[in-house]
């Protein structure tokens, strides 16, 4: 959520920066400012009326004590009118506040000044690329054929049990999943993150706090009877551990890692872009979350980006890092790096991680604040990243490491899988 002070004092800057996200916010900002003016005027009126009413009550009390009953009674009639007018002003103030809150949550976060303009994902900026793309023979198979050959993932069985987008992992496929989760968790612990095991269901306040609601309401699985949502990422419950919390500088930075299953109702068209593991409704992911001071958050973003790049190096993936343009960045993010690995049989780049700085956007929605040494409050900055999401990691791992004798397991994973070949 954007701070009202920013909207009022930097209106034109907000308009110009949101245009990078292809949002024309001028009319909405004017409505917000008008409602805020009305809220302030109503509050001032209510405060003045309440002050007059209190002063009058003291005067009436003094008159009664001095025996001037008739004069006190005449003044007492005025207090009823003042209280009625105060209630009207307070009702107007509350109505303006509710309407104001409804409009404020429609505004996306401001993109950082370095976010490139653009109209599609093709306009994302390449900032780094490394690793050799494997040269596979013409007989190389995409992962959706490899998993059938070695019977390690069954998409049809998952469709029968649940529906499309819910695969069943079998044998060495299941062990590879578990190995990747444990490897990613162990790597994060070595890097100084503290592990959290969060719930897979969250309430609406949590979805609102991190910006999934109301923006992505249609993408989340909802249980109406309990008004709970299946999480699309561990970011939601982990960040919301600090909703309505006041932190001290010595508490920072907070660094958490969490594994969770993730659930998304993303719709996709048919084709290789969404085939197999490329897009699922349920998948496993290890997430890193940091909460930090505003003046440190962009250094932390670069640190998190390099951490994820280090995981990809250890797994021997060819990868690249893209800075997302205005059209591709999310509603809540101020800046995002996408990490993509090359899947050699599909001959395409697959996104496996997004690392984002939300600045104060989530913290303002969650009322997550820092009390500085002088006792002054300011919103924290929140960041998160996939470290890593498993489906496309597995897809590229299977495709890039296929040999005539089977699929080689990256060396760093062998202690976790217990085998070095899927055959």
C-alpha cells in the first residue's frame, strides 16, 4: 500500500512512475486526495465539536455547583446538539476512511527508478548470463517424455486423482524432489537463514498483508466455509508472522527460509510453454524472506540475487538473470529479478526464481514497523525470493543431464538422493 503522505506530496511523481507499470492513476489519486481531505475535515470538525462539548460540560458543572441551575439547564440543551453534530462528523469521517481504504488497495507499488519501461516480457533487461548450454543429440527428449520413460512422474495418474496440474512423483522422482528440498534448505541454513515451517492455509488478512488479496483473488484456492486460502507461496505466511509487529533495529535483518507446497489456479494455454512441469497448480518451493531497514533493502536484494545464482552454479545450470520491466513486474513489487535456467531439450529459458524488493508496500498493509533509536516509527522493507521452485528446476535438470544410459544427478545432490543416475 502506498503511504497517503507520498500520494499527497508527490502526486505527479506517483503518476509518472505508475505509468511504467502501465497504470493510469491520475483519476484514482485525485479521488483518494479528495476523500482524504473529507476525512481530515470531518475529523477536525468532530474534534472541535467534542472539545466544545467537554468545555461546556465543565461550565455546566460549575454553574450547578454555584447554584445557577436555570442557566446550567439552558446550556445543557446545547450539549445534545453538539453531541449529535459530533456523531454526524464522526460517521462522515468513518465513511470517508472506508472508501479511502478501498481505493488505496487498488494502487500497485511504485516501481524503482531503475525498472526498465516495456510492454511485454520481451522488454525485460538481461543483466547477467553464465554457463554452457548443453549440446544434446537430435534424439534428446523433453522432460515430459523422459519422466514416462523412467517412470518417475505420472501426469495422467495425478489428473485421475485430482486434475490437470497435480502430478504424482514416483520412485526416484519422489526422492529427487525430497533431495532438492533438503539441499535448498541446508544451503539456506548455511547462509544464515532461520528455518520456519508455516501453515499451508492463511486467512484473508494474511493474503491482504502481502498483496495477494484483492489483486490475485482469482488465482488463489479459497475454502468458503472457513474463509481460508491455500498459499500460493510460503512468502505469505512467513511475512505475515510479523503483521502488527513493532521491531527494534537490533532485531534486523530478519532472515527466514521455508519449504512449502504451493497452490495456484493459474490458467494456461496448451503448448510446450505450459506442458509437463512447466506450469502446475501444486508444486514444491523453498522460499527465502528478509525484513530489513529501508536504507539496506537494495543491498539485501543484490545479496539475495547472488545467493540464488550461487545455487544455480552449484547445480551446474546455464542460467541468466533478468531485471523485469514495468509490464512484467508484479502488483506489489518495486523491483524484481527473474532467474532463468536453460532447458536444452525444449531449447528455451525457464523461470525458476523471482527475487523481489517490496520496499514498504507490504509493511504498510501489515502495519509492520521499526522503532528507531529515537523512538520514531517507520515501516520496514520486505523482500523475498524463490530458492528455489522445484518444477522447472527438475524439468531442466532432467533434460540437460540426459545420456544414453540414463539421467545423471548433479554431484551436490548425490548425498541427498543416494543415487547418481536415474535409469
